[in-house]
C-alpha cells in the first residue's frame, strides 16, 4: 500500500521546489489513490500517496514531530503487522501514540530508539524518516524485501522512491543503461540484492537501513538468517509451522476494507485461504472471503502438461473454494488481453518485465481490486519449504552452480563478441554464485548433503524470490491493491530455515507444510502435484515473441542489434520457431519464453528513452 518519494540536498535550498516534488509524488498516484501529502524544507522534501487499508484515510498519512531543532517526518509504504505489541512497548518506554497507524508507530518508535527501532518491526514495509534534528535521512526495507524502495545518490544529495518512476520524474536523474547489468537483464534471477539495470539507481537491500547525511551514506543490516541445530520432532515442527502461519495470517487480516485471496487450489494458496476463512469466522462472523484464480481461454486447445505445471489450476481452485466456503471467481484471459496489457505491466515496473507472466497477474489483480483493497497470496512457500522439482533431483542440486538455471540456452551466450569480451557472462554468473555462497550462514558439524541443501535454499531465497515478490508487488500496486505474503513472515522463514531437508520433504513435496495444514485442506489439494503459477501455452503468443525478437536482431533500425551475435541469435530464434529445443529451461517454461527478456529490454529502452553508455 501507498508510495513514498523524496529528495535531500545539502548544497542548495529546495524548499520551493514544489513543482518537482509534485511531479515525483503524482507519478505514484496509482499506489495511493486515497490521500496525498507533500512536505518541503530547505534541504528535505518528501511526498506520499496513501492507500487506506484500515477504512480510515487518515491512517494512510505520514506522521511528523516538530522539535525546536528540527522536524522528524515519517512516510512509508506497506504495513506493520505488530502495531499492537509495538504500541505497548512505546507506552512502556514513556512514549505516547496519537493513533495506531503504521506511520505514527514508526514515528514514536524512532523518537524513542532511533533507527534501531527497525529491529522491533514485523511487517512488509519501506520507510523514509527524515530527522531534521540531526539532518539525516533513514531509508528502511522489510526483512524479505516484499516492499520496494529505490534510491539515487549524487554529489550533495539523494533521491528516493517506492518505484523507479518517482526518481525518473526528477530532472537530476537520467535513465541510462548500465551495460555491466546486461547479464541480469537477460536472466533476472541472477540479480543480487540492490541491483538494477539503470546506472546509479539502486534498491535498499532487504533487511537493511540506509542512512544518508552530509558526510555521505552508510548501510546497516538489521536481520539475517541464523543457522542452528533443529531439535524439534516432526510433529512438533509441523505444529510450530501451523502456529506461526496462523499468527501471521491473523495479523495480516487486520483491515477495515473488503478482503480477498488468490486461490490456485495448490497447498500454498489454499493454506492461506483456509486460515483466513477460519480467522474471519471467529473474528467477524458473516464476513466472507473472496477468492480468485486465473486460467487461459486457449487452455483446452493448447495446454500441455509439464513437470512444473502438470495441470490447470481452475478445477482445483473451484474445489478448494467450495470446500472452504469462499465466494470464488475465475478470470479467463485471452492472448489478446495479455498482449494488450503488457505495455501497462512495463509501466508498472519501470524496468524490463516478464511479458505474459506479468500480464496475467496484472489482469487478475485488476479483477480483485474491483471488490477488494487487500488480498492474501501463497507466494514464497516454494522457496521456504522447497517446492520446486529441482529440490528433489540430487544430480541438479549437487552441481556447482545455480540449480534453477537448467541446461537450456541462455541469452547471455548470444551477446556480441565485443560485449562478451567486456562482460564475460559465464564469469559474471560464477562470481554471483560465489558471492551468494560466501553469505550462506553455516552450521558447524552439518553433513555435506545438508550443508548443500542449505546453500540451495539460500540461493532460492535470493534472486528467484525477489523476482516473484517484485512481480506480485508491482502488478498489484498498479491497481492500488495491497497484496500480502504470509509466507514471507521473517519468524516463519527463520524457523523453517533450520529444519533439515529430510524433515521438510518427509511425505513428498512440501510434506512438512501439508502435515501442518492437512486438517483444513481439501483432499484434492493435499493429493495434488506441485503446479507453478500458470503461463499461457498458445502459438499466437509464441509467434509474437519470435517476430519481435527477429526484428530486434535483424532490423537496422533496432537499437539493440549491435549488442548481439546476429547469426547465433537468429539460429536460436529459428530453433524456437521450429520448437526444436529439448533442453530443460529455467522455470519450466516453453522455449519461446526465452525471448521475453530480449523483447522486454528493447521495448523498455524505447518507451523510457533509456540512454546507452
């Protein structure tokens, strides 16, 4: 929910730069349709657009404290889910809350404990706190990076925003491609925390606070996974998982607006919907949970079962909805509708996107927003509990590399010889892999097999998790919809992190989660094979990708043709057009999906007038 922008400059007076701040603020109107606030001082300017998820518009506004030595101003995106406990701690420490809003809790916590107040927070948030008493800005982001927060430093100042468009709207910033980031543009799962493909644009990494003052910036990591022996029995572990999920879903249900949930009929989304339904029945009898699913018009003619997507969601979702007693709706999307909204999905990101994967999610969130302002989702369970097929293949997890990359072609292999010499994509991939492995929290005495599975989970909780969270957040907030992710509660992630793989997988794929939730799930869900978020299998969409990719490589007017080895990439495109690729592809996608990042890169650079180095 909500969006924040800001500008700090210590070398000039920006107190009258209303027009610039207005442009930055209003670029995020979709994130906050209910309230608008701007505040300017000689060296700090902050704008905010608010989404009222409590039913009270004032709860969506920033908070401020005017001291003799300067103003403390707090603006945020997202929500805190522990405002009740935090409020008690604040009052016990001598503070006083004027209301129970997230901004007010952040303000009073900051006045008491400074930037270290973030250690006490539970939620999905990105905040900006300007402390006029010390002339310092504090930018903080939640533990797993559910909510975004971007920034750009320049001599004497810093710009920040919930989305890149808030920074792009400032005349100080020029959108310029960082050529060294091409490997992650072509394979976004390789992205390291904080990276973007625009030169000088960064994200505050998850679980960090960035502090900016007149002497520059510094970063502090306030949370990280800790490895420790797991001594609980399987039954006790399943019980603890259930307790944590019940508590997390209960916290995220606190809202005064209509509530929905994504429901695929798989164990992840059905578990969340089941707990939400039970909690609502206790707290607010008669209040109904609305659930939503997506399918494609072309599924009857073109759907082909794969290991990652063995079946279509809709029948399982309908069965789960009937079992749970939810009011259910299924969106049936056509290829034409997907193609029509892809430009809008790019504008939601301000960065290269994921084509049809973004488009279907954009459409389902558009439908949800007609009825609800807040929705729950089961995303991230696969990364936390180990739900993807590769987790169960020792021949893949045992490789010295990213287990989710597969053996198929990689676009980075088709860069031009000059770029390949400059960037060395293979070495870049190895360096990213080594950097992440060096950050894995180790457990002394752990077996080699368990240690490797710990590495595999850590790799999945990095780039791949960021990809699905970014997609969910941008596509939902494009419609002013606050989608919450219970499986990203940091307490749950920390607990499950230390559960050995043999226990996580006891009984099959996500056996531990199924054991924890079995009594509230329908048999169709418990017995269903893992099926990933759906993607359209339609020759019309594939032909569109092949046609656009061919233009990018071969047309002299293409701004990207120089980046690629034309002969090699044309050969790949011909193979894709002939459906002649048989190797396993990342994410279980069909071959044409390989071209999505290439097409998105070209369209993004054109639409955003991204300059080349």
